[in-house]
C-alpha cells in the first residue's frame, strides 16, 4: 500500500522524511534512519540496499538507548553523590536524562512510523 500525499500521516512522522508515496521518499527515509544507527552499520551495503532492514536495526538501537537513559536517570541520585558531584550538577543531570528519555521515546515512535511505511511500500512490490 502506498500512501498518497493527500493522506494524513502520523504526527510522529519526522520532518526530515518525505511523505510516503512522494518522489524519493524512501531515499529520505533511509538517510534519516542511517543517522540513528552506528556508522559501521549504516555503511554495510546490505543495510544501504534494504531500508526495511535499516529501519528494524534503528528500532533496536533506539530501544537500547532508551534503556540506557532510563538506567542513567534511575541511578543518578544514588550514584552521582558518590562520584563527588554537587547537588546542582545532580539536579541538572537528572533533568538532562529526563529530557533525553522523552526525545528518545519520540524518535522511537517516528522510527516505527517510517519503518511501517517502508514495509507497506515494499509489500506492494
């Protein structure tokens, strides 16, 4: 199924990716997804030729980053004082981790949207 440019896309759709069904949208999706995975993965020819595979790996990558951010947030108040961090730094660090977690959750939703559109696009071939 290919979406036309008149169909509504999810509010989680990343602005860096063209609308599904529009000219060169898959290339813009692959470019955006490559930015979310480690460079060594993004450079593998198989990943470059298979944007659905790239999307799958980006989903796994972002989920792992979410786990790391959650762990950092949950342990900051206990661990940072033992490292000699002043209270003001601890508070700023907690806010940083919380903001990063929210951003990563948004990115995860965006990756799911893009990957699903790629799957639907490739299923119609």
